[in-house]
C-alpha cells in the first residue's frame, strides 16, 4: 500500500451536500438525514474501485445531532474509524468485504 493511500485526504464537499473522503484506499461518502424528531443522523457509504465496501456495524446506538454539519463530521470520523477496523490484522476485513462466513 502506498503512503498516499495510508492517510486520509482532504474532505470534499459535493454539490448535493454530502462529504467525500478517501481513507486508506476506501472512498467514503457521508450524507445526513433528519429523523422524525428533527435530529440529524449520518449515513455512511463506502466503496473501493467503484465497488461497494461493507463497513462493519460496531455500534448499536446511532448518535443524533442538532445540526446537519455535526452529523456530517461525525459520519466522516466514524467512516474512517470503521475503515481502520477493516484493515489487515483487525479480524474484520473478510466480513467487511462480504467474504466472511456467517
């Protein structure tokens, strides 16, 4: 893995209000939606070379934020954390890529 892939790059704000960051070769896209109580919830999607990359679900409680900006920042941080958890040696890489056993 190259040094460039081992670190996060700058966060790009997309025209649709989502945030995009490349972290360790994984493209992370974060959006935020309001729930029925008016709180903001981050939604995280990831891909590698244009193919979906399943991030592990390690938290059972999703935090709620009072602003969209807070939810987006949290989503980027959580997405990078989850990618770190999927790196070789973490024990989660096979299940995150959908190749692990159930």
